C-alpha cells in the first residue's frame, strides 16, 4: 500500500512537469524561503482544549517558467491528544474505538518533527483582463512525524488542488482554492478523504501594505467530527521586493476547527 502511494506521488509530480515550457522569465524570483509561527487553541467539540504550535520551514525553487517545486519541514508542539494533523487538516479522535485514533483518557504534551510536505504547482492559465490565473498543484504528505506520540498518522496523504486568482477592480484581488485530499488510514482506523475550499479577497491599501480576509472550510476527516469552518483576516507588509511579512488571526466557526489562532510569516523570494 505504501509503495503504491509513493508511486502515485511520483506520478503526480511527473505529470505536473509535463508540458512545462523551458523558458524562464528573468525578472521573476527563482527561489523562495518562508517560515511561520502558527498557534491555535480549541477543543474541537471534545470539551478539552488542544494547543498546537506549528512552525514550518519551506524552500521553493522555480526550475521552469510558471512551475514551482517546494518542500516543507515542520516542527510541531502539541498539548493534548484529542486531534491529529493530516495532509488535509485536523482529524478529531473519537470516544469510540478507532484504532490508534481513539481519544486517550489522559492528556500529554508532545513535540518534534512533523510530517514533511512536497508540492508541485504549475500556472496553466495566465491572468488577462477577463480570465483569472489558474494554478493546479499536487501535494504529498510524507509520514515523518512520530505516530506513536500522536504527532501524525504514520501514513501518506496526497492532495490535488487548484488556486485561482484575479484582479477584480482597482487594488482589489479575489482568490479561490479547491482541494481534494486522499487520507491514508492507519491499520484498524477509519478516516475519510476530504474536500477543502477557501474563498477570499485582498486589498492593497497603499504600497507596500495590504489587508485580506478568507472564509475556509472542508469536509470532516474523522467519523463524528464536524466539518471545519473558519474565517481568517490579516495584513501583509512588503519590506522590500524580496521580503514580506504577513500576520493573521483565525476564528473557528464550527466544532471542527480550532476556536482561535494567530500566525506570523516571513517570506523571502529572489
């Protein structure tokens, strides 16, 4: 089963590369590096809060025009064992028997390496006056987190998605993301594949400062879990052409999401 998932992952990356033009725009960035601190707290409908601190480090390269490859290596700190992170979001552990994803009777704190992510994206349609930019992507979650300490499921997840963006009017931009994630199931457990979506807008108040707001949701991964739904608002400040800072606050709108979250991101592109 693992071999089949690895083969599918490699096939997806190969398919993403097919048809990519070798031309490379010289005035566009070829390498990116980003890191963030994502902090969230919520009980996810269990009655006991779980605190998550997620610190990813992402390196991206653009080997061809309109084509990006990236790898994310995260650090994870988690208090409480009522949830587990997957490639498609949070899965809530149930009270009923569900293998290793059954809710524990005691609360523990764990930290360490999270699941490594690899992503390939390709701009297949460039933005024009009446057509948005369309960028499909393929992402793989590798099971590098310690499943015995509740930091991951110990399984591969694969995501097929698409990002759509468009300048609407003046300095107002619209964004849409759709994604479907195939969730790997540990032996003796039940997890569902998930469909996620995000819709939002950003407004450039004055260069180099902009604000944004997004409504994000997904179908539940674990049996008995509510569908996640939250709203995220924030601001971005471009310090210089190659460096930008982003901050955001998230409010959960369902029991499938964290109650609150804050994040700060630093991005370098050159």
